[in-house]
């Protein structure tokens, strides 16, 4: 009698395992097509199984749930959009869900990028339109929620590569990028707090100008010193990149007419720092803004090779400019 019961139990186990194996290893659909499945925030593993069942991607929810309990996958599930090939086996689908392999977009913010470039990256992935992005960038309520005193969140977006899950709200993604900027520069601000009375907005504004002007890291503190020295002497900063901010792309050539145009950001016509940053500065530019080199320079001109010639007097500067133009002329004729 006991032997018979044992045989029955053993057969039941074998049949159950065989059934489970078939359920998990044999695809539900034979024709393959891409299916996007959304697991909403706060969903349980059971609810995820319900969604997969409705999409006809798994047969038996109970088997799926048992596997979830055995592996611990039922304790935590990542919300988001999952890209699933319909002819996958339920076991392969289970692995995708367990590993949280949701659809993500790679958004790169480069050092020196301005809002139009960042807006384009967001729009390319359908997160938000460029028009709505620019509106949000100057939204008083959004700026206030992140204690930003500048006209927009220009300069507060940390240059980095971000993996943004499909379906993320632009506000959430931007908030993460703003938090990243403050996280990455916290130590710099802490160490530089006793060196001056510049606000966060002022530091990021100057850092953004340094970012647009500097090519060589070694020159960032020197370029910073030029602007600090000019500010102390109440001179115009005359930073070329500010003359075209909000007017045209920084990739375009700066003309004399740009330098003469009256805008709130053009430091050729407005004294002091602009109302806010003109680009996203990197950590090195933020550090340079707070730690200018101990040099007396008031001028600099490009050598057209990434380096600059720095001068103390206007006469020295004019000579450096003439030398640059002569070199450029010789190069063009050659």
C-alpha cells in the first residue's frame, strides 16, 4: 500500500515537472513579432503575469508564479516597457522580466551643450517635443522646485550619458540630471565656499563661459582668471560665445555684427556676468570658475590650435591678435 502511494506521488511529481517544462519551454505563439509590454509602476509579479497572459505570451500563470517564487523574482519587479519577441519561450520571457531588461534610450549631454542640443536629444526619442522642452526650461514652478534662480535650467544639466527608460516624464529625467550636476560639484562648491561670495548661479554661469572658450584643461583656470580680473576692474567680459547665445548655434561663425548686437547675454554690451549660464559646464570648468589661476591677465586670443595667448595690457593683446591674423593669412595663402 505504501509502495503504491509512493509510486503515485512520484508519477504525479514527474507529470507536474513535465507539464511545467512544456509550459515554460514551448512558445505560445509560433509566428514571431515584436510586442511591447508595459509593466506599470507598483505592479506586483502576479499583475505582470496577468499582463503577459493577456498578451498571449505565457500559457499557465500558476507555473509562471511558482517559478517566480522559487527564484525570488516575485519579490521585486522593474516597471517599464519590455520588448518581447512573441515566439520566445515563456522561460526566455521570464528571464527578461526577472533581469528588468526594459527599453531604455541613451541620451548624451556633452560638455558645452546648450539647451537646443539637449532638447533635440529628448525629442529624438519622443520624450518631449523641442518646443515643450524649451517652455519647461523656463517654467517658474519647475525652476522653483529645484531652487534655480537663473532664467532657465541652462547650465544645470550635468554632461553625462543617461539611460532613460521609455515612458519617463521629461520632468523626472531633467530632475535627475539637475541632481547629478549638484551631486558631482558638491565638493567643489564646499571647498570654494570660503574663497568668494559667488552664488551657485554665478559660478555655473562663469563655468559655462569657460567651457565654451577652453579647449585645453590646463588653460581653464587661466581663462577663469581673465574673467575674474575683468570683473574686479568692472570691465566688460567680452566673451565671444555670449554674443550669439539664444541667437544662433555656437557652431556657426561669430561675426562682428554679433558682437555689437544688444542682448541680455552679450557681454560685449552688458557689464558683468550674463543673467544665467550659456551651456552645460563640466566639472573641470566649475572647479576653474571657483579656483582661478593667480595670474594678472586681462586678455586672451586663440592660436587656432586649441591654445591661447594671454596678455596683461591691451597693447600686448593687440600684438597677439595681429600675430594670429598674420599666421592665419599665411596658412590660407599656403
